[in-house]
């Protein structure tokens, strides 16, 4: 239909990176593309109980950037939002209280946007309070109030242009409802969309948005303009993304957070009774200048090279969050020994939801860390009659290896609108695709100041050992303990360890499984919260000028051993303080020069070990 579409797309589409591992497959998550900032509520949240200032156990101190640029958001002062788990469609949310002026600082992110710069902002948000002058993102303290993005005034979305004026949107925002907001600045053109419906299309003169302290998420420096409500995701591109990319991103966010789009709601595999709303990504085209032809997202499936991708045609997919384990042995066709529990489903449709045909496609699977793979064993399974069953289908063979554990099926034409697909193996012994996990739990033991980690497997193949890892932020993990596996068994196995040095507040635990040949996979992440005891208090935290004080409630006649490490476990400071050095139940720590950020503080008193997160400005 469009023989020269590749040439056209290269001429008109802004470069977003070829790895396409960003949200919905738009841009790359390794810092190489125009994906500038990505805050995902499922990743990189660091919380503290903030004992010294009376905060709760869910106060947020850091929200790690997933774009690969390392632009983490940090708590701005003592008033920070709270992280709430399982708040929207099984995902958490960041909750801001307007009267508390709660915010996260974007100081390393956007320090200046000139009048000629282009940007795209996407927010998932819910307003719950006074919608008059309520800003999702605004300038930090000490800056002009003229640069707010997605300001809400009298229930209307608007953008301030840096001249104490605003471009106001034309429709109202529904209070107490989740929305996907998109804002695009392309030269002098300004557009805004609420739930993918265009609500602002105008042009105007912009002043340079030059600020010394950049922006705060959730607040502005003007009384009454702080944000009131919840934010679940924030994505910023340093370009004006094209129409096809915007539509795909809106469908990804709508599926993830169970939001109904009011325009171009293409992906319907997330509707009630379907729930294929995990790691949604897509390709599509609105016209010759607006194309997304290669996407992967955060999952293991990459789709590209559609041979007949026409105007207003999209191919969007997501999965059911089934395990990446070939443990399904009953619902498989003849010649297939087992298949993944994870199943993907596709919406191949127009912006109005009508079925289309984008031609044949290439499907690539990244099977890194999934054990040994014999390429001739791989089978692509497609539920061609759309009855939810694979056992009556004909497996697709002919996989090729592209290196680096990437395996491809090329020229696939069997997948159509609403169909399911998955990956199987014809030999579960030599290509087991490996450990079947039944359960994985973590439980805080308040009295012992420990965390119990337990897991159970149904089957194991060539399993050498498990590794339990711990993290303060869900991003950087340290090994806690290794546990010997059962090699090969079809008998249920149960394992457990006690972590004697968990963090006070929130700790993340990751379970890693390693085969006899050295291949490994991660089996999941769990979180446990250990409430603070009054035994020790750190003040101030964040430390000022590398100095802070540890108050010990009842040291008795015992020395205090203090150790400070970075998040990788490298020791920065270690010293034992004798009984005569503890004055008024306090010891003062003066750290050597180091870079600002989060560190791990361990205090050993008598037979007790206290582990806290220490922040250094």
C-alpha cells in the first residue's frame, strides 16, 4: 500500500532512538533518545518514615527516573508527597496535599526551556481538591510564577507562557477522576489533550522559560497553586512527538491505569474480562509524516517491519502478566511440550476501533536470563480462531537467532485484531523456558527487627541456587544470602531466610534464580515495611554540610558502632564510639567529602542492628 513509507518516516519523524524501550515503545530507556524524563509509579520509589519530623512511613524522598538520564526527583524540604500502594488499577500513586505545599524537586531536569525549544509532557493525574489555580508542575521557590504547566483554573487546563498569561483550554477537567493529560509545544504552536481529546490548539509568543532552580512536581511558589490530588506517571520528551506516537502513548497509559479515552481509544484488550493491560506497546501510522514503526516498550516482545501499515492503522499489544515460564503443558497443540503462562493480545485497529490489516510483521523475543534455548525448539503460538485456546492451533516454526538472546519470527501474518499469541517449546528438557515459582512473600518481624523471606517452587530444572537481594529504592540491589537449589525436581520445594539487617521503613526484596550453566532470571520483587523504634533518631536527615547526629534512646554501658555505605555497599565511613564518647545519649558524625544522594546508615548497639536511609545534600 505504501512502498516508500520507511523513507518518508525517516524524513519527517524526530529521532527517538532505535532500541524503543521507552514507555509504549516510544523512545529508548538508556538515555540515548529524546525521552528526557520518565517517572513510573511501579519503579524507583524511595520512602521513609521520617521519624525525626513526625512524618508517616510512606513519605517519598526519591522517585527514580527511568529514562536512563538519571534525573531522579528528590524530596523538597520536609513537605513531601506520600506513596500509596494499589491505588489505581493495582498500581500505586503519589498523593499531594495542597495545604502542606508538598512537592518533589526537578532541579536537575529542566533548568531552561527557550522559546525555540520543543517539549511533550504526559501526565496521569487526578485532582481531588480546589481546582482554582492548582498546578501539576510549577517553578521552584524563588522563581516567577509565570511558568506553570497544566495549571488548572476554574476547572480548565491551561499553560502559562512566561509572560504572566496563559493559554487556556476549552473544556473542564472532571474532579475525582483519573485523566491522561498531554501537552505539546512545537515552536509557537501549543496543543493540549485531555484523555486524548484535543482541548487546546493555538499559537503564541513564548518567553524563554529560564529559571535557576528549575521546577517542582506538585507545587508552585505561589500560595494556593500547589497540587491537590494524585499523580501516577510523568513522561517528558525533548521534542514534539508525532500524532501516532501520542495516540500509542495515551493507549498505553489508559490501559495501565484503567482510564477511558474520549478519542482514539484503540486498545480494548484491557476491558473487563480481558485485562491484557501489562507492558502495552504499539506501532501505528496516522499519515506519511506521523509514524511509529518499531516498538518494544518494557516487555520482551518487539514488533517491527509491518509490510502494509497504512494511514490510521495501529497494532497495539499487551500481556496478562502471566509468568515467563513454560509451565503450561495441557493447553498446547501437538508437537509442543509446554508454553509460556504469559499470553499477549493485540488490537489491530483504526482510531475508531475498526479492524485493519497492517500486513505481515516481524516479532522478536528477548529471552535473556531464561535459561538454555535451542532455536529449533521454539514455537510461536497464535490463537487464530480467537477462542482462548492454543491446543487446536498449528504452531509456527522457523525462529532465527539475532544474537544477544534475541529470537525472531519474520513475516508473521497469522495475527489479527483481538487475537492472542505466546511462545512455546517443543522440548521442555533442552529448552525449558525454567523454575516454576508458586509463591514469594516477605514478612516484617517487628519484635526481632528482621524480615522473613519465603518462597516455594513447584518444579525446578538444572537449578543451582537462589539469591535473595535487598534494595532501599527498588532499583539498586545488594545480595543478602544465597540458598542452594534442588537441581531438577518435580516435587514442591519450600525455602526461607531471615534478613537481620533490613532498612527501617520500606525495603525491597528481589529473588534471583541461577542455573547450573550460569544463566539466571529474576523471579519477582516484593516489599516489606519495618516500623521505626525509638531506639535511634537521625537529625538532620538530609545531613547538612556532611554532619548529622545520632540520638540513642538508651545506650546503656555499650559502645556504638556506626557505618555509612553507598547503595552499592561500598563503605564510606566506619567508626566505633566508646561509652565515654556518647554525650547526652548522642554521637555526632562528620563524614568525609562525598557526592550528594542517598546512603545506607548502620548503627550497631549491643546485639541490635539498625539500618536507616541517610540523605546527604
